[in-house]
C-alpha cells in the first residue's frame, strides 16, 4: 500500500511540474544570478568605488548570461566587438537588482548582488550583430493551433508546451508562441475565404517561417481503474510548406494517461501525445529541409552603405566566397545601394551569420549590421 501511494505521489508531482511551466516561455526570458562586483578605491573615494563595483557586477552578470547564448569560439573571435557593443551598455540588460552585502576590502570596494538579466534585448542585439546561433540546421517553424477548431481545450496549453520544448531542444527557430496564439484567434475569421493550407502558408511567410505546424487536440476522460483516473488525448496535425502550401506530412497520435484526478489524467495523456507528435514532425521536417536545400535556395541580399566602389566590390566577392553559396548575381548597384541574387544551401539565419562573420574581418565593414530580414530577403547596412 505504501508503494502504491508513493507511485501516486510521484505521478502527481511530475504532472504538476509539467503543468506549472508557463506555456509562453519556451525558454526563460530572464536569468537571475548572485555575484560580486569590485571597484578600486582611489583617493579614499568609496562612493565612486561603489559605483564601479555595481557596474562590474552588471558586466559579470551579462557576461555569464552571454556565455549561455553564444558559443565560446564565437565569443573569443568577436571579443572586441562584444566589449564595444554589449559591455558598453550593460545597464540596458538589467531588469532588477538587490544589494545583499557591501563594504571595503583593503584597496577595493565589494558589492554582492542578486541581479536579474533580461535576455530579450540582449538576444536582439546579438542577432543584429550576427553573433547568435539561431537554429542554423533546421528551418523556422510556426506552431499554430487549428483556426478551424470550434473550441480550444484547456489542456491544449500542455500540448503546445511539449511541442515548443522539443522543437527548441532540436534547435528549430520558432515563431514567437504569443504571436502564433494571436494569429489563431484572427485566422479563424478567414477560413470562409481560403483553405487552411493556403492561410497557414500565408501567415507563415508573413513571419519568415518555412513550415507551419497546424494541430488540434481532442482530450477525454475515459474512467477509472479503481486507483487512478484514466485519460486519453488525440492530436491531429499537419505540416505545411509556406512557399507552396504543400502538406509535408500529417499524423494522428493518441496517448493514454493516468492521474489522481480527471484533470491530471488528461494532462498526462496530452503531454505524451504532444511528445509523440513533435517526434514525428521534427524528423519529417528535418529530412525535407535537408533535401530542399541540397540544390540551394534563392535569396535577395541588399547592402546599404556610403557610395563606394571598393565596398561594393568587396561585398560581392565575399558573398561568392561563402561556404554554401552556389551563385551570386549582381542585379543592381548605385548610390550606395546594391542588390544581389544569391543561391545558397542553408537557412536565412545561417546566411545572415555567414555574411556578418565574413564581412567583419574586412576593412570598412567592422560596423556592418543586419537592418531587416523578411522571408528570403536580407538587408545589411554599414555605418
């Protein structure tokens, strides 16, 4: 009897942990650290030393968070850029802080703090600088609850959570789930005018996704075995290619679950169905993408700079020398604006990173940045 109660409690705890994670947070948006900063005491000026110690703690906090977002070799290669563009504005990444202890230590001042770093603005700057590794091996995916469903069951949040978690772990670049939920509400009104495939493809293109995964959930409570409640969940999904509205794959996954209450039983079944659905589509999408990019994808790359033949020539030559680039054609150039047609084996994110990394080593391009990315169109500026 004791063993039975133990098993029941373990099941309940694991399900509660699963449910408790916010659906909108596929990855944490903040990170909190406890650390110390130091400032040299010059001329017995402790106030200035304290200010320097707080700034040092800020930088140490951002540096630690940065280490989880940027590969070590990328950090080393771009250390000067990171110091000038990231460390020079660490205040902007600090959401909150609390001083836990402080005081002088010989010729320096120490401040121990609890610092919360906001990842979103930091990630935005890393993307702009071309330093973030963004799912370079897989396409961008939008996960969208079926707009044609009359009602969204409460447990759909658990299915969404599992899909987001597993796709993120496999290094897919995902459209923001909050945006996808908003689109679900808006898209239902449009189904009278176009098919679900065409609508999903159009929405995906608007948000730079190569694939849209549309799914719906049917959860049911099926009874009790005398000890646990029993649940069943069925997820029906299809993956749609945004450029063609082609159905890449479709599946129906059914899973059973148990729990001390009806809700926990259904939650258990839903989480399992979500994992099985994710496994099916991740393999399907990855295999399709590998085949799709083998002959190269056509991109439009635009450079905005001061009028300079040298810069224009350098940029075109560098594009042609990138790994994965098959062809480069200059379509138009003049007045500091050059447009290139590039055939490339890889994702938009990988091409953007490759261009930034290659150009930053060249004279005149140290401050190159990504102005915008829209579908297969990339615009770069040189300040």
